[in-house]
């Protein structure tokens, strides 16, 4: 038994609408995947900056212990422009400030 023409037409429009919605969702998923990759890359970069900052601070402590009073009270990483405000459970909050040294 065949559906009346107006019902077939309505079903076809519904199917085409679902296909368009499906394509739009696929596009949005790809965009989110790209954004996720971008954010992961930035997180790795921030972890690298944090490691560098810690290494600089360690070097300063060694120099300060060898030559007391030779280094400013603030870590050099603060003057290098990478003031890291906090690291909590893998999430890095970072503020960049450029200072004249």
C-alpha cells in the first residue's frame, strides 16, 4: 500500500531536514575536535613554560646561595614575562606581563 502523495512529500522533507541537521552536527563535531586539539597544544605549551619557569627559579636559588644578595627578591621568571599565578590539578592559570629589566 502506497502513502498518499502529500504524506510522501512530508516524509521526504522530514528526511532531508534530518540529513541537513546530521551534516551540521558533523561539521560542529569537526570544529570541536579541532578546537580540542588546539587547546591540548596550548596546554602542552603552558606546561613547558611552567617547567622553564621552575628551572629558572632553581638556578636563581643556586646562584643566590653561592652569592647572597646578588639576585632580586622576585624570581627571574617574573621579569622574563611569564608570571605564573597558579597551578592546580593540571590546570594552569597564567598571566603574561612585560617588564623592563
